[in-house]
C-alpha cells in the first residue's frame, strides 16, 4: 500500500486543519484591527480599551475586567457633561448681557450730562445804593451828685504786750568724777618645770635609803651609790670637787636631789652630800658625838664652808 493509503486519516486531518487556518487567521486579524468590535473597542496598539476612553469626540467607559462598554456609567457621564456645558453657556450669556446693560447705562448718563447748559464762572454784581445814616440827637449829661467824704475811722489804742517771764536757769550739771583705775595685780610668772625633777626625786629617795646602811663609808661612796640607785649608769666615786664638772652644774635654786659640795666640810677638807629638801641633807662619813662614822640626815648648813648646790644632768 502507498503512504497515503496507510495514513489516510492523518492526511485528512492535516488537510482539514490546513484548510481552517486561513479562516482562523482572518478572524484573529479582524479582532485585533483598531476599531469597534461589537461592544468592545480595540486601540491602535491592538489592546482592548478599558476604563474611560475618548473615541471620536465622545467619552465611553469600558469594563476593567472584559473591556465591554458600561452603558449606565457612560450615560450618566454624558448627562453630567451636558449639564456642565449648559451651565457654562448660561453663565457666559448672563455675563455678556450684564456687561451690555452696564455699558448702555453708562452711555445714557454721559449723554444726559452733556445737555446741561454751562454756567458762567463770573456773576454780575448789582450795586445797591447806600442808605444815609439817621442822626441821633444828643442827650444832655446827667447832673453829678457831690460825693460826701467818709468820716475817719476811729483808731483803737494798742494794748502793750505782757513781758514774757524769764526762763529758769538751767541746772548745773555735776561733773562726773572718773573712776580710779583698778589696781592690777602683776601676774606671778610661773616657775618653769624642772626637766630634771624626776631624776632629782630618785636621787633623794636613794640617798635616804642609805641612811644607817652605809655607816663607816666615805661621803663620796655614799653619793656614788645614791646616783647608781637612781639610774645614773656612769656613777663613779670621785673627789668631792670633781662631781660638778662630771655630772652637772652649780645652781642657785636648790632642789631635793641636788648634790651639795662643801669647800670645807668642817674638818679642813672638802665634803659632798645629797640634799633632800627643807634644809636637810644625807651626809656620809658623818661623825657623831662618840666619834663614830655614820651615814645620817643632818642640816645642810654644817660647820665649815657654805654649801654649793649641784644639779645633776643625765
């Protein structure tokens, strides 16, 4: 069998489709041509018109969905447009008539004004003859009544003023006697504290502790032990006249605890003791009435030279 016989149905189908293609193309071309297509309108760009469109001087409203003309919306818009146009026309005519009327009235007034006769600026003055003045007869002057002189006023004699009483003399002020200044008692200067007071107290106390203990010892031994017991570390046994140069200085203000030097201790030799206050001193190697050497408390003023007080410095 030939190809056509074997594929007869297919060939027939192809021929049928081919024969329909010109018709479809023609219909499509008609629908895409610009212009009205039933209740639709195709624009120049082959798109279906939608919304408000002005075609051939008229306004149409096309549906936003399928592009068909919405006759109700279009009709209402046309009526509104006509009303607006009529209103504008009437308004223009009224304005024109009003302007013409006003212009006519102005022209009438101008024409009436031109018909009034001109009045001369200068008026003629009519001279009126003067009336002669009437003469009034003079009236004789009235007789003058003589003036009677006034009687002089009586003068009342002035009453003499009563002299003012003399003012009482001012009281004499008693002079104020200034008070005598109060006597000021001079302040007694305070005695400065002795910086060696504590050391002096220890020396005096140590010396008293040696009374009756160091019997038979030399005076220098008693003084050396008293200094050592008071805390003087370099306490040595010296000659009586050497203590002032080694441990202190002479003073005119005796204090308990001072050392007492005698140039002549009563036996033709110098002597050293410890002052304990109230005119008393601790003496070492002091001989009693029996000739025994003892450490005793006796007057600071012993037979012999005057006492010289030494302030210990340590």
